[in-house]
């Protein structure tokens, strides 16, 4: 039986909610905290936190002012700031928690962001992120890997950050952070690609279907065959 558009969208929203829950679990959220969502997009993560937590001071930062206009409508209890996640416009020791959900692969440098997150975190604070992680770091890209990456970027945007600074354990040490959580959720994310492909086939992506079809197929393939892993990583600051 073919899925309907409403079913596809509901499944996708539910999957994104589960991903947010995984990241929030790695961040060890509690009521009453100050929290920064870096690369906050349209504010969905902050809206969910506002609905489920009490007495939170929520801030989102995004380099795209157009997304922030919608975020302010979607999460009116949060404060939104236009800025660069690799040069955060906040003083030291400002936040109990920092999040980066589905965005760090667009930043020009993962290490630079981790150092900025460490700077704005209070002592004892935690940061959590989700990311596509290769099975090998600092290894030359094969012709196949380069082809797949470029085709995926046509639909999902260029991944600015590379892995020249090592894996997350090495980058955490350089940033003055400790890795507390490193969870591989590739298998749990895999069904989301099928939902996305159903939405594409039914014209549910607002005219982006032709641009997203092959990138989504290739991302699903790369995930299934171990060319990329999807991980939740949580850090702490001493």
C-alpha cells in the first residue's frame, strides 16, 4: 500500500523528534539551564525544548537571517541571534549547554566550532552534536568517495568542514573538552531515507524533488554500506 503525503510527513517529523531526543540525552538537559543551539535552523529544536522543559533560557544562533525570521515565529520564547557558529557572538562562560543538531558538517571547521563551544560553555557544562562521520579520518578520498560526496552535496549543500584536525577525540583534546558520549545511530537513521524518498516521489518537498532524489539515494547507500556513519557525540568542559 502506498503511503500518503500526510503519513510521510508525520513519519519524518517523528524521526526528527527522535533524533533531537538522542542529542538532548547526550547533552544531559535539566530544567532551569541556559542553552545555546548553534546552527539553529528554523528553531524546531528550541521549540521542542521550550515545550518540554521549565525555566530554560534559550538562545539560537544562525548565519541565515531568513531562517531566523521564521525561527522567531516558531519558538517565540527563545532569543535568536544572527552570527557565525565558528565565531560565536557571546562572552566566555555564558551557557550551561550547547547543541549543534544536523549542522556541523556545514561549518568551515569542526575544530574551530568546538573551541568556540568550549569558550562559551560554563565550567562543568556539556555540548552535544550529531554528525556524518567517515569510517577513516585523514585518508585520501577515492574517486568513488569523491563522486558520491559531490552528488550528495548537490542536494544537501556543501559540507564545509573536513577532517584535517583528526577525529572527535583528537579535536576534543585540542578544544579542552572531554568526550562523554559517542553513539553510532546509523541503523536508527536508515529508515528516514526511505521516508524521504517516498516524500520525493509524491512531490512533498516543495519543488525540490528533482534536486533531492539522487543525493538522498546516495546518502542512503553510503550509510547502508559503511561509507559514512551517523553519530551522536557529547562533550563536557572541566
